[in-house]
């Protein structure tokens, strides 16, 4: 599937690479091409373009819907462009991380799932990478995970509500890197950063529909603290079962970053995770998300 200068090559087992995007000249037809491609492939990897300005990157976000006003949601960090969040472990003058979630590993999650208006799409750009490229970001196809649910498990989750909060992810915290790495991350943590999550647990259906395509997806991740009406131990076992079911090679794409890569992902129908970013390996990603009530 091609559109003018843009060329699309499917990835395996899902996703697609797109080349030929021009940050300065995205036409209405180009916008439709990208939206249609994302609906089919769920993850788009844009490569080979020049580095967009902050304004150009923000315009790309608005192709897909209302973009989260990150500068209004987070405090304790500075913004060059109000829609663009820096996911960065590079240090400021006080020796603290400049951006959010800069170091360490992050388990499976949907962006902004800790809010009622969760992410519909996320754009993540490799603005600055360590020499080895850093860890990959892996994605799971949660549409396919829902479609493959055994009948008994599907009956258990249809109509169920999960409560999502960042605080729940501690149960899936990675021990990668050992004590020295954990100590280094703690030392440079920026405790002035306030995340837009009050810890109460945002309710989202375990089986969610994409608001535009209508496709059903399994909407669970390490951010789920509990399920409404389900005892704690039973809920933890259910969540583990669902995540193990979803994480199958046929539904698993890992992206190995190159400088300038720009990945657009459907946040209703995929979850993603990041491997260990070492505290001494400078890495800055530019991130923005569209928001929708899930």
C-alpha cells in the first residue's frame, strides 16, 4: 500500500514500516493514508525522514485526534512544546532526570490508562539514543489476543471492569540491572515530577472497543490493580492468566530503535513494554498521545 511518496512495507507478525513521510508537507490524503494504515497494522514505524520540529511533530499527533496537553498534566518538568513529553534520563543541572520514566524497565501497559480519558494513539520518537540503540520497545496485538481467548475465559472477562493505576505496576517491576543500577536510578530520580495519576484506579472495560473501527481488544496490563467485584487474589491470578495468554509469539512485535525512528501505535488494541534503560546511557524520546474515554 503506497500513497504518493509514502511507501508501506508490512512487518511481522504485525505492524508496518512507512518511508517517505515529509514533516513539512502532510496533505489531507497523506493523513487518511496514515490513519487507514494504523487501523490495519496497529503499529507504524516511520523512518527515513528528517527530524521534525516540535510544531511539526505536534501536527502529526492531531492527525489522529485531540492530543493530550502534557504540559498541563505533568508538573516539575519543562516543555518545549506543550503537547510533547520527554521520556528522558538525561540530567539537568541538579543531576536529576530531565524527563519522565527515563531509566529502568517498564512492564506491559497502555499509555494514560490511569486516566478516564486514556490514550487512543501514542507517537514515540527516538530523539537521542545510546550508542547501542538502547533496549527495544515491544508490542502485543491485543485485538488478536481477544479473538484467541478460550470461550470460558472470554465469558469471565466480558463485562468486567479493571481499575488502572501506575501504582499497580510495582507487582511487575523488573529486577534487571541489579543493586548498582537501582541505586543509580534512585540517585538521579526527579522527585519534583508529579504524574497525573491520583492512585484511585481509572475504570476501563476489560474488553474495550476501538471508538472508530469498533474492533474488540483485551484491555489489560501491568497497570491493572484490581477488577470490580473480584477478590484480590483471584483478580491477580486472572490478570496473570490474561497477560500470559496475550504474550504469544504470533502477537509480539519488538522494535529495535534507530535514531529518528517515529513509532505510532494504537493504544486501544496494543500494549507495550520497554527493556532496561541504564542510568548511565543517555536516552531521550519525544512522546505524545491522543486521548479518548475507553
